[in-house]
C-alpha cells in the first residue's frame, strides 16, 4: 500500500487554537520574523522539530503511573537497563536526561586538543561537545549526500575511502572513537546501510578504534535497511537493530526521537573502565547512576517507547507519512531532498524563490510566509543558521544550500494535516514571485538564528 493508514486510534486529543492571518502578521512583526520568538500556542501545525514532540501511547502513560521513584535501585531503572541491553547488546547502560549529556559525558573523557573524531555527519550538539573539549570533528559522508535530488537508498553512508585516509593520517592514538549517526540527521535524515556499518566496523577494528553509534533514529534506520537493503526483506526490525548495534562498541542516544518520549536519553557501552569513569562524572552532573537526571516514570516510558518504535506497522506508517508529504510536493514541482528521510522533509528554498539572492534569506522568507498564511512552523537550515557576516567587510559567508526543514513529530499529526501542509506550500509556490527578501536588523555573535531579528526588504 502506498500510504498505510495510522496504525492507532486517538484516545486523547489536544485542541489547537486557531489564529487569523492578521494576528499572525502582527506576531511576526513583534518577533522580528523569527519563528523561535513566536508563542507555540499561536501555531496550527508545528513542524519545528521531531525531538521530544512525540505523542506517547496509552501504555507509556500507564507506565508513568507505575514508575518507581526510588532514589537508588529503582525498579524502573532495571527495566530500562534490560530493555536497552536487549536492544543494543551493550553491557553498561547509563541514563541521561538528553542525548547531548551522553555526548558531554563521553567527550569529556576522551576528547582533547589532539583528538580527531570522524563521523558520517556530526549532529550539531555532537560537534559542539567535541569542539568544546578542543577536539576536531570531521564529516566524512559520501559525496552523493550533497546532491539533493539524487535518488539513492543510503545517502547517509560514510565514505570508506575518506575514512581510510583519516585513519592513515591520524591513527588510533589520535582517534579515540569514530561516530556514525543513524539516520544522518544533518544530512537530511538519510539512512546508513548495514553493509556500510559492517565495513566501517571492520576498518576500525583493524585499526584498533572503537565505533560509537549516534543512535537517535536507530529504529527508522533499521526500517530503511529492511525495505531498501538486499537480504533484509524478511528479517524482523528488532533483529536488524540488534545486528547494527553488534558492530559497535557503544552508542549515544536521545530518547526524544526513537524513544517516543518527551525527555530522556542514554549512553551505552562495553568498555568497563570507561563506563566506570563516566558513571563517576554522571553523579557529579546528572544524578545517581540509576536515574541519571530522569524521574523513574520517564525511565518507564522510555523502556516502553523504545519497543513501540520498533513496531513494523508503526515504522511503515511513520516513514510513509514523511514520504507522502515529500511526494505531494515533488508532484507539485517543489524541490525537496530526495529520497525523503526518516523524520523530515527538506525544501530547497533557493529553487523555491529563484528571484531572491541567498543573502536575502530565501529559507527564512519561506518559513515566515508559511507561518503568516497557514500557521505552520518550520525551520530554516541555511544562510541564517549557518551564514556569517565578516565583521570587517560586512560581506556574508554563505552555506552551500538554503533548506527549510519540515520535521514530522511522531504519531501527532494525521494525513489530513499533511495534505494541509502540502496545499499551503503549493499556494505559496504559485504566488512565489511576490515574496520579498529579508535582511538582518539584529544578530547575536554566536548561534544567531535563535535570536536574530529580520525585516522585509522593500
Ligand atoms: C537530537 C539529537 C542529538 C541530541 O539529543 P538531545 O536530546 O537534543 O540533547 C544528538 N544527535 C542527533 C543525531 C540528534 O538528532
């Protein structure tokens, strides 16, 4: 079936406040055309992120009631530990309140000014945690990842030749770990093949370098392996997940993605000495090792969510919903990254507004117009997020692409919501010639996209 219907029925609903175009125009003016400064209550469909925005199931909510809040040795921890061990096979399971804390714990102990840490593409918090400890983060994704319209099954793969070169250059003394982000969030949510994971693992084993997975979307990645990689058609997703973890020595995880919860994460690994050091540091910054910054009820909800995320009916629906939206847009002549990733659709804003220069923030123009006319929130991943102004010349240094990401929260929106988003975009596309560019009127010295103010160029 092209698009399986939602494999759940809705037991609890949350009303969305409807706003008018006049109200939203006023809000945009107050917010300096920055969607990070718009109250979420005034948004009709919020596609800002898929992180921590999942709808929990009735079973997860039931788990919230039965969570054990003991400070040490909580029953919910042991259940959580067993679930993570069953899925990953790793010996030591360390709960954290978000994925980036798992990264912080790991890199605090292994990264320094001499270390080089390769990945397919580092997620921004991963890169930031490495760089904060003065290490060097390298992105070695295959070149095909930079061709948005090229339809290939595994555009998240690491380039083995690039990896070999990096290993040859720095060796195991300077590479404490190699990361692999599954699916590759910064590269459009594209999956990594089992073959690639296996070969990366082999190369690293020969060199004596451990492999860690950034496993936030491991279940979505496993589903793509099942549906796109030869030999896995009839292997259950749980077994595929177990196999992909078997090639690694550890993982960092944000349970806010494939844990189907609103907060949580963990670090899991086999190295007993490293796990001991990490646990000691955990007590300092997060909490006792059997709760790690979370409540017992959160651990309970994560244990249940991690299993639900591997349900194949759910994964089929989940990935088809994202693809459905991408296909509607492609059919309408709107350029999106192909194939659709696991968690989001990425629009090519320079192609959407060919009359706007990259310096005029075409991505941010699309984000503001989508909110103004339809109450939809998306996020710019382009000149505003990654561009920089040279303080001496005032000249803009621009990224390769101006993308707009429509991240789809898990189990939250229906097919009709997706149709609404597609119809809205089609209408904007029809009237695209009327859109005016933006310029920055205020920017902070770092991470400017969160607080920048922009005004229309008239
Ligand atoms: C979200 C995310 C993280 C960080 O997790 P948080 O829970 O937001 O701290 C790390 N890596 C990837 C690939 C992510 O998507």
